[in-house]
């Protein structure tokens, strides 16, 4: 029973906490004692900066590799078919890794998984540069597979950490990380063009990039991953035991069980439609402009820049939009914008109208993946497995789409073939309601241990609150205006 007095003791959790208090996400403790609110806020903001840097660095690495493909093809005298086969090897390696990435991230934790992925990329990217230098297609293929697998492995913990940081900040910030990737891609393209113009050998370029990215990642990862120390349980004690081997095993089983969850699979279809949309534009938009409107490659590059720029704008403003309108409405609006923009591009009689369509297409494509990833990463024990499932759907689209659209382009032209992607956009609009918060998931914070009492998720005291008994009657619901919805 409350006495009306103010209690500043750490660990006291009121059973009548108001919504203003619980809008703050539950944050980690150290040595069983809740960290001060100011220190927590500092850690979250620091993690956000570090993770944004990691996303940007990934964009730089991906775009730089793609920008040097002509030099690699020339050095090894590869035909278009042989180069396509090498890219397919990378996609298959990525898909193979993503099938296990969720289980590995659950067992190892985000920090160890990200460091492992960083080392894999450094080795693989160096082999990609070394292959053309020594004239070895096998070495190049091995490097492509290893580098692609590192992306897939890092993708799960990176997406998981974005949602953890978002919960800690109490507002939608996931799109900002994906915006950083887009900005990094632009920087990577410019970097690739600069070193190509300077005639820097591919091996020098890629080995130097591997060394720099490895050093940066090893320094950034510890700060980007928030601590996973135990949370306050409902009984008011100061902590729960660390993860036991049995709990880790349960986490592994949960990661694999995500493949049997209908909601996760349906959100995977939504993300696959977005990956199909973005990937198709990456592969075919420039060609469609050249063939469909008989313009130069330079003009086509500008049109593609409109698409990338529109996606980046959507992701930069996405946090405010999602907080204002909710993820379902934003997802529906994104799908409609992409669909109408794609149809306008495919049917426009003149290039200016087609460019307007490309802008709408890009704006609609920007937020689907962030919303989908946030929707499946609300429960710590299941998050890694669910993110891996959704990532697998995206990987499948990257494998299937290029050859299918290529065959269609042979008969109807690249511009009209791209309109086939609209089928996936329609599916995404229909399934948009799936990104509402999963009511069956635990209401606790992502950092709660899998073996903690599920019936009463912990809540940290934020500021002075009236005194109450240490125990809490009934579950404490955590509400925050994040991309995964509100309670």
C-alpha cells in the first residue's frame, strides 16, 4: 500500500506506474544495481552513434565492391555469364549463412557475432582483391562467398541491436540506421569511382579497405552493443542468474523454431517484396532507362541516383513518420507509393514522368525493411531467429529476381519487365497488418534473460515515484512509440 512518500531507492518498482514512466524502455543493470538514468541515456546514445557508423561502413564496403566489378571482369577476362555465376555463388553463400545466423547470434551474442563477421569480411574481401591479381577465378569465388557470408552473419545482430537501441530511446530510430547504409553506399560508389580513375589496383584497394574496416569494426562493436547484464525480476531482488547452458539451448531451439511461426513468415514475405523492389532497381533500372528511353548511361546513372536519394530521404524522415502514423499505415502508404511509382515508370510516355515515378518508387521502398525488421525483433529470445528468417526471404529474392527479370526483359523489354515486381508490392500491402505488435510475445525488454519469469516483466524506476512494496501484482506493460507499435 502506497504511503504517498517519494522513494529514491534503486530497484523499487511501483505497481501503479503511470504511462509517462513506462514509456522509457527497461535498461540494463550493473552488478545487480540499476544504472543511473543519465548514464543509461549516455550509453544508448553512444551505442546509436557506433551502430550508425557500422551501417554506413557496410554501405561503403558493398558499394565499393560493386563499383570495381568492371575492373575485376577485365582482369580475369570473364564473360557476362561467368561474372553472373560468381555473383550467384555469393548469393548462395549468403543464403546458406543466414539459415544459421540466427542460431549463432543467439548462442554467441551480438558482440562476438559481429566481431566474427568483421574478421570474415576482412579475409574474404582481401581474397576478392587478390584473385584478379594472381589470375585465380577460384580464389575470387572463395572471397566472394566468404565476404557475402559475413554480411549475412552480421545482418542479424545489427538489426537486433537497432531495435534494442530504439527501445532504449523510446522513439522510432530504426530507419536512421538504414539511412546510414544508403549514405554509405553513395560514399562507397564515389570512393570506387575515385580509385578507379586513379588506376589503383584492385588488390591494393581491397586489402586497404579490409584493413581499415577491420580496425574500425573492432573498435566500434563493443560500444555499439548495449550490455546484456541481468534485469530486475518482478520479486524486487537485484538480479537473475546469467544464461545457463540450458537457456542457451532453449535460445537455439527458439531461433530454429522461428521457421514455423506464421507471423514471422508473413513478415518475411513483406521484406522479400521490398528486397525484390530495391534489388530490381539496383540491377535493371539503369538498363531500363538506356533501352526504354534511348538515353546515355550517364543519364541512366542520374535516374538511378534519384531512386537511391529518394530511399535515403524516406529513411531520414521515417522515424518521425512512423511515430506519428504507426507502422501499419506507413507500410501501406509505402507499398502504394512504390506500386504507383513503378507503374508510372513502366508506362510513362516520356522520361520526366518516368523520373517522377522513380522518385515515388524509391520513397516507398525506403521504410519497408526497417519496419519489418523491427516488427520481428521485439522478443530477445526469439529475435535473432526471426531476423534470420526474414533475412533469408530477402536473400532468396536477390537470387531469384535477376535471372527471372532478365528472361522477361528478353521478350518485353527491361522497363516493362520491372512492372512484374508490382506483384510483390501488392502482397506487401495486403500483409501490412502483420507488423502490429505480436500480442503473444513477452512484454519485457529485449535485454531480459530468456529464463527470467515471463509472467511479470521487470520495469526500472525512472525518476521519483511513490513508495510501494517490492513485489508487483500483475505484469508491467512497457509502452513506447516505437516502430513495432504501441500497447
